[in-house]
C-alpha cells in the first residue's frame, strides 16, 4: 500500500470509526424476516406494512403501498404519511423514517396500490457525527464522479434507500423464458403487497425488464445462504439478452407449474403471472399474482441489508468478525 493510500485509510478510519461496512451487506435469515417492522404513520393507528410495500423505482425513488379495497384512504391525509422502520422485538427502537409525498395510483382489481415519492428522511442507525461523515464522503464521491453508477440518484432519494434496506430484503433468482429468449438473474428490489400480490422493479436499461414484460410469467427462487455467492456470480446476466440454461454454474430443475428451469438448491419457488407493468423512470415496475408457491425445504436464505443498519446490529450484539466474513464469502467465493 502506498503512503497516500495509507493516509487516506487513516483519515477514513478517524471519520467513520467502526462503521466502514459495505453498503450492500449480505446476511442469512429465515424468511419472513422478524428483525424489522415497517409501520405506516399518519392515518390514525400505525399500520404494519412490512408485507404491503415495495420499492417501485430508483430515479425518482418511488415506493408502492398496498391497501385493501375496503380501506378508506381519505386522500387529504396522504402528504402527512411516513414510514417508520422499527426493531420488531425488544425496545422496538426507531431505526429510520421516510416522509412520503403522494405520486399516483396503479389500477388493480383487488387492491388500492398507491405510489409515493420521498419528502424527507431520518436515519437513526449511526450516531449523528458518523452519519454526517458518511454523507460528506458520499457527496464528495458523487461530485468527483468516482462512482460510475449507471443511474444517478438524488442525495435525498439515496438516503431513503439506505432506510428501505434497514428492512432485510431477500435475494431471489428470477427465471423467465419464451421462444425468443431466456434468462436467470438475481433480484432484490421487490416486496409482498397483499392478497397473493407481489411487486418487483427492474432497470429499464437492462435486458431482464424487456424479457419479463414479454413473457408475463416468472419464477422467483429463494437462495440458501450457503449458495449465496451464485447470486453475485450470475449478476452479469442482467447485461445479457438471453442465456443458455446449461451455462449456469449450478444444476437446475423444472419448476412444478410452468416447467421453467430453476436452481436445484431453491428453498422455495414462487411462480407469478404479471398483471400490470408501469414504466416509472429508471425502473419498470411489475405487479404480479402468485399462481404457485412451492416450498422445497426450510433454511437460512440470502438477504441484503444496508451497511448502516449492519453497523447498528454490530453495536447491538451481532458478531462483527463472523458477519463480515460471511458477507465477503458471498461476494467472492468461487465454485
Ligand atoms: C444481489 C443482487 C440483486 C440485484 N437486484 C436487482 C433488482 O432488483 N433489479 C434490477 O434491475 N437489478 C438488480 N441487480 C442488478 C444490478 O443492479 C446490476 O445491474 C447488475 O449486477 C449488473 O451490473 P453492471 O451494470 O455493473 O454490469 C441485482 C444484482 C445483484 C448482485
């Protein structure tokens, strides 16, 4: 390491302390996760929306909330709503908040699907000074353009994503196929809505969004933590128009309903039919109906959380060294 690199590292350590955790942090959890509850505030008694929301688009950041048809939504309250991310157990400490602004609705036969953008955010995972230092470094990197991201989120929206990923999000491998193309790729921008409805978002600029819009049918396979590194390995399939199933680095089996290849190691496979497609900005948002939910085995699944929340977990009892080792294994293990 050069003297300059050493100095940079020392300054970073001074500013960030023990909170230099990768932003996209991989953990293993039994699904559904029971660490964090997401509450909708501002419409009377807070409503548990942990299994009723999904990120719908990154630029601009849009969040979709699902309500029953019978819910009286009184639109006048919409701009007073916020999402609160709390510990599910123990002291139920507040971890983060996102203030919402009404954006629109998506027509749906069984649900009221309401879209929101972000008005303000508060993240309580790190002490104020450390959080400010992270934001400072992030702004500097954005300004310098050192992060060659294919989409550029606003500072506010990026902070809202940090909070959305306080709630552990499982990673799935999506299979889709038709006569002119087939693919399997990882995905985690998604969420249960309600009543057997599910939602997910894929970047417009990548091939999978076009494939899924065409096939209107997908299978989402959950990934055991032990096989987590495969999700990372086949991320490049987002850049492929089509793949050959036999080129996948693991064996497959046919899904029980449509017969599309899914990983042999899948713990659970959910087959879905696409009901609605919304082009929202950087992402295409898919609303799907679960037509079959097959559980093959139980076990710890691969999930993603934000590094700020992982720092909070390590401050509150999660072992630092073993969790960092496990994260690195997912990112680097070669099979
Ligand atoms: C674990 C994981 C989850 C991902 N989830 C999504 C997703 O939900 N939606 C999406 O459009 N892309 C998703 N991606 C794809 C990445 O955003 C990116 O497009 C892909 O890794 C290709 O990287 P590149 O653009 O740097 O070549 C995911 C990638 C990984 C590794």
